[in-house]
């Protein structure tokens, strides 16, 4: 498996993997209307172009045999969704195609995030994970993250609680 940085030339692949993995992860727990709106807005070419052009955000693909299995989105500095602490790095997204769950793809993406955090001399890494996503919470706990706060994530008209977790490096 190869981890490679995502660029503007990958935007359609990013849109496809983003929509597919988000749908696989959350469609059973959310209304069709809220999912449709989020998938359209959150993964529009315009929004992804803006995110890819942001010098304080980075995307990476996990690729095997030319197939994108999952992706990672990192934010630092002012691009972080909450804390905006120059001493931290946010893992905004680690998403893996359902058929590759349990095959270490998420772990390899996570390890890339930690490597980038060290390169950027971050003191800690943080993230938000939906309180209903027990699988993801266990993954982060296994990797040394602890809960420190909560915040609201809006999916369409539904306000959901994310557990904020951090890990000191």
C-alpha cells in the first residue's frame, strides 16, 4: 500500500472516495435528505478545490494496485475546525472503503498523520468523532487518544455531538 499526497488533479477521485466512504459510514444512521445535502455540499468540486488549495490543509490517499482505498485530511494553524492552535494538528478525516475495514488501511493513514504532526513540530494531535461511531472511537483510544471535550456537527438539519479527542506527542 502506498500513501500519496492528493493534488488538484486528483479532485474527482477525492470527491468519489469522499462521498462513497461518508455514505457507507453514516447513511444507516441519518435521513436520506440530510445525507444527500451533505454529500452534495461537503464534497462539491468547489469546496474540495478550496480545501486542496488551502496551504494549511493536506489530503492523502491510501492506494493499492491503482485503487484508492481511503483518504486522510489534516488541518493545521488557522485551518483547524475548532482549536486553531499553532502547536496542534487536526485529523479532520480518516475514511476507508468499507470492504477494507480491518485491513490496516486506517492505521497506515493514521501513522501518516502522526508523521506529518512530528514534521510540523506539533505538540499534540486532536480530532472530533461522532459519539455514535463506536468503531472509530475504539480505534483512536487504541492509538492513545483521550476525550477532552465535545462539539456539535451539523448534518443537514440534524445537530450531532462529536467527542473531541487528543493525543500528546
